[in-house]
C-alpha cells in the first residue's frame, strides 16, 4: 500500500505533467494565433494581388483598344501627308488646263506639264515612292515582269533592254513591278518560236 508521501509525489508529478501540458497547450494556442495572423496577412496579400491583377487586365484591355483605334486611324488617315502634297499637283494641272483653253501656246503647255511631272516625282520621292531602275541591268523577277523577249546582240542574255511600264517601290517594297522586254540569245529566240 502506498503511503501518503508516495501519493503526494504522484499528485505532484501529475500536477507537473498537467502544468507542462498546459504550457504546451498555451504554446500551441500562441502558434495557432500566429498562423491565423499569417493566414489573414496572406489573404490580404491575395486580395490585393487579385485587385492589382484586375486593374492590370483593365489597363491591358484599354491599351489594346487604344492601339486598335490608333491603328485604324493610321490606316484611315495615314496617307494624309501625301494627299496634301498631291493637291498642289492637282492645282497645277488645273492651272495648265485653264491656260490651254485661253492660249494655244503648246510649247508653254508642254513645259508646264514637264514641271508638274517633276514636282509629282519629287513629292513621291519625299514619301518614299521611287522608280525602279532596271533598264540595262540583269532581269530580276522580284523587280520586274518580263512581258516580251527579244533577240539582241548588243546585250547579254537575260538583260532588260526596254521598259514598257515603269515599276515603283515604296521604301523597300515593290508596289508595282516594271513591265520589261528581256534579251535572249538568237538560239533561245528560235527555240521559243
């Protein structure tokens, strides 16, 4: 049988164990509170991130729409500087026509039309539209379209000997290939016919 001191020791041990467990429970409660605070902070961060993502999506949609409108406006009005410059050519043609009705001086009319053509070419060059120079050069199918061939001893085969319709580039892009006559050797000419 246990005596009273043994019983008191056991009670003391149980109290110490309970105290340790209470401390452990208190530590766990503190840890739970700490984790709950972290969860609240993470929830706030997530909420702010969602709001920011939503704001960024709205901004992106706005920029897309603005870009689309700017692109549409550029397509619609992009040729305005060229049109404004060409109006002076139209004015000069109208003056030349009006002058031709009152005067029969064809030399002056011819000189006026030549001046207008020079002005027109200058305007086109100003806007990046230039004539493709192919005559006397080797035929390049990216710059010209061969519409005829001709046997010619003066030029090597596959050389542009005559331009039937001038070709033009807009900056570095061919917008109209030249239509040309290309030289061939006598043997090739005989094979073709």
